[in-house]
C-alpha cells in the first residue's frame, strides 16, 4: 500500500483514474480497493474506488464508488454507487470515476472503462445518479491499492490483488475529453499523478504538486529488490506484446 498526505485532497468533486489488472477476488463480499481516502468504516467520511468480491449484493467485479459523509456536518451517510461495468480477471483496463456532488441538479458519478486487451473496444461511459449530499472530507491520506486505517500497521483486508499503474487524481469532475485516456489535461485541477516509473521516481508525484507516496503497513520501507520487481511488473503492464498476444 502507498499513501499520499491528506492535505489539499478534494473534499467534494473529484476524478480518480487508473490502469489496472485484477488477479483475484475474495471469497466473501470484501471490496478489492484500487484507490481510496477512507478507513472503510461507514461512520468515517471518505471515498473508495474498487470492485466487490464473490458474495457481494452488487455482483462481483462491478466497479463501484463508496461515499461516506460526516453526518455531524449534515452530510449524507454511507452510499455505494455501482457502475454496472464489470472487470474480468487477468485483463488490463483503464478505469475512471468522475464524481460530481456540488451541483444539486446533477449529483452523479460517471464511470469510464476501457478494455486494454482489445484494440477495438470502446471507452464505455456510464452515468449513475446519487443521493449523497455534502462532501467526504477526510483526515486520511490517499491510499493506492487499499484503505488507510490511520495507523502504522495497515490492514490488507481490502487490498488490491494485481497491478495498478498511471493513477491520477483531479479536484473536479472531468468530462471524457479531459481524461487520461483521451490525453486530456485538467490543468490546475490535477492533485497528483503517479506513474510508478524510474524517472521521476517510483513513488514520486509527476504532476509537480509534491504529493509523493510513502509505503504503509508492515514492511513499509520498499527494498531495492521489491522496487525492481514492481518496475518489471509495470514494464509488462505497458508492453503491447504482453497486452495483445492472441
């Protein structure tokens, strides 16, 4: 798990984007988390992007956003927003969720999914209305690959099993033309962009905002051997021969 400090992260509208491969699900309904700013406790404010597992009522592999507000500030309690778009195991995808909560006439999450194993597959777009009112401002950091329990010994209970690459967080709900997949540039709205490459550094924020990631949990310090393994995985992830072998 990798975490960025919570200062300056979006509190209402945002867009989270990533390239992923999912290797497995849990046997129960536990969510495999791609990215989050949340403890996983419904009483705590925050958000999470991921896919639920085998016994979920939202159906397995369904890309979802979980939102939780601070009810003491009059915000909505916990809500799950399912996209109806399902990720297959062992297959590379570009995924994004554009969250719009500040507009009382259009509170919604727009999901985007592109199957990277098929050159002809379209970028699928799905808008889902939400009832959530308010924000999700959280003292937690942004975590890639799981959730932030707010302590040194991070739990792997909802950790992602697979690859995550090219993650970008923006502080507004992006339209299709502004997405990474369309080579869009949201400009000042970009909060952080993590490429997981040797340059500018595996955990460095390439956006220039200075939100570098730090490992959390047991064995938090990444050894050179682990960094080399991660580099190899991302080379494979970005290799056209790896993605498109028939």
